[in-house]
C-alpha cells in the first residue's frame, strides 16, 4: 500500500499505544501455509474464493496464524488430477484428484489474495476508507473500536486528494487487479501443465473483487478442496494476517465453509523457485546496467563500477514487530540473505543494503528508511544503484510512483548518477511455476475445521458494560481528538 494508506496507522499507534499494547493474534508460532485456488471476474460485482480451516488447541488470538491452516513444506506430494479454472469469461473444465489408493472426484479451488487498488480516481476515497476501516491497519484499543469507521471516513476524505495525485501520475488507477488476474490465469495454466485442473479465484482485501465475493463464488461452484495463496512473500499481520482474519470470520459463520478442506500458504519467501526468480531478475538488470563514464573510487572493481543492490521493502510500524510479534522483519532479512546467497553462487558479489519504504505518521517504523538511506548513499559516493522492490510481486503505486518517481528523483538529487530498478515478478514463468508447485504440495494437507462460535472481536454480551465503555470511550476520544498533538498530527501526516 502507498504512503497515504498508512497515515492513520502511525497516528493512531502513537495516540493509543499506551492504552493497548496487545494484538489479537500472536505471531510467534507462525508456520508456512500453502495451496490456494482463485478466480477473478472482470466485473466489479463478482469475485470468487475459498478456504479450509481446522481448529487449533491454542487460544483464539492465535488461531489465525497457527496449526489450523498450516501446511508443512516437507510433506509428501500426491499426484493431482484435473480441476476447473475460470477468469473473466473464459472457463476451463475438469476435476479429479488421484491418490495411491483411490480416485475421488474433486473440484479444487485456489484463492489468490491481494491488497486491491482503486481502478479509477473516483475509487480512491472509498478504497482508502476500506483500508483504514481494517482493525489490522488502524489498531485501536477495544475501548475505542466503535470509532473505527468514523475515523476511517475522516482520514480517507482528508487523504483522497493527495492519493489521487499519485494514482493520476501512474495513469489514473492501480494496475494491480489486471496483473493479479494475469497471474491467476498463468497459475491455472501452470497447474494444468502439471496435471492439475482447478478453479483459480482472486480475492482482494480492500477493493473489487473482494475476498467475500470470491468465497461466495467458491460456494456456488461447489469447490471441495481449497488452497489459499496470499500474494505476499513474507507474512505480516497487516497483509496476510488481515486477509486470513476475514476468511476465518466467514468460515466461522457458514456450515458449508467450516467443513471445507483448506490449506493456506502463509509465507513462501524461502522457496527455492521464488529466490531463484528474484536472482534471475537482478542478474539480468545488472548485466544491462549502463555505467557512468566517471570512475567511483569506492565501488571500483577491475576498472569498472559495480552497482549497489538496493532492496526496498514495505515498512510496518515497529510496534507490530516488538509488541505484536509480527515476523515480517525477520522473514524479510532472511529473504534478502537467501537472494544474495543465490547471487554469490553465480559469482555476483555486489554490495547490497535493505531499507523500508512507505512510512508515514509520527510513530517509528522499521529502519533504516529508504529515503534516508538514499541520501546517505549519495553522500558516501555511491554512484550506481539498482533498486529491488523485494516485498512486491506486482507493479502498483508503490513501485510505479513511490520508487520510480519519488525515490529516483531523490537518489539523483543526492548524487547517485546511475539508477535502475528490477521489475516486479508479475507472470515470470519460473515464479508462476514455483507457485504451482507450492499449490500442489499444499493440497494434500487441506483439512476441514470446526470454527468456534465466538471470538475476542465479538460484541460485549453485557449491554450495560458495553454502554459504559461507549460513554467513557467517547469522552476520552473527544478529548484526544481536540488535543494539540492530534491536530498537529492530522495537519502534518494526514492532510
């Protein structure tokens, strides 16, 4: 998501962090999850998705991330037959899963999860509202949760003009939906090439086609086995975690879905196919990297300049990691290590660094910050820089506008003479093939769940207690919103 998208996150975190340091789901025991089938319809009104969950012995706050949907990468593969897939108006039929002992008619589904993005400038404000209304983005204490939607409305209205400028600069809307549809079609074809026919659905968190729509289509299609594949290589409570929470809620409330076998791929940054695909793109860009005429004495090797590899990942507030146990930073650092290890095995020994982009607001985000590092590198004499958007597999506003425009201009102003960027993976064949392998490996572990009937997010059963909280919460919120710090924060970071 772009910098505008996180304005409220930082402000609310700083304002309320002393009131509530707990997150609704612990991330300490997260395990890898794999297998998803997804389908996306080109019409905004339709989208499809399905999920399989099973109960965990852990507390409710852990159930989103632990055993119930975990797939073990070391599990043995089963031979998988055909499935059906459709995207837009195209439909591919067939379904069967074959095991060593018997053959069972199956309708396999793969649900691809992504953020979503406004397709026109008129979509920007409602998209931002959906984003800020997510309790995993603006983390309010329980006492203030009734303010979630009013606050989201306020911030989305204030942020819309600035965000529209960014989307106008990249053509008037986000290309994320089209790219995700292309990835779904490519994945379906890769699965078919491996002998598995499936329905592939696309479910977006904050815009069309919404995850909820995808799940309803999965029901209508009678899917009997589902793999959920978030298109985020690394897990974060604000991305994969938020999407899984939505699925949990839907499966908890639906008898059919609660019995549906599901396997979720929680993160896949460590997969060999992904790592090699990233290394391939980096190696290709390095080979075609145009060198400046002057010689940089810091990065000279064999009389020519070696470009520094600059990994830029989306940031998250430090509180997510330190207070909520988000594994995002650890997974990102491990991801960079694996990619550089692969590059070194190919004889590529360029220096590299990792920084985090898209921070906004008054609270601390993961460091170092991309904009600050770019200035420092220029001051140190670095002249050639290859930017690598490591946490994104699709082009969108944070690559096309934030990196290609804002950060490029900043780098050139800071003294960096030679700038290039590695493209997002998109539908790179090796990447899509590896996703298909992940789906096939995850499918045998799909398990139905019995969902609990209540969660920590349920409304208070005691009406009097609830009204008391609402009353005192409203008073405290009113005082906070009129405080000088609050007004300054909105003026500097929201408007």
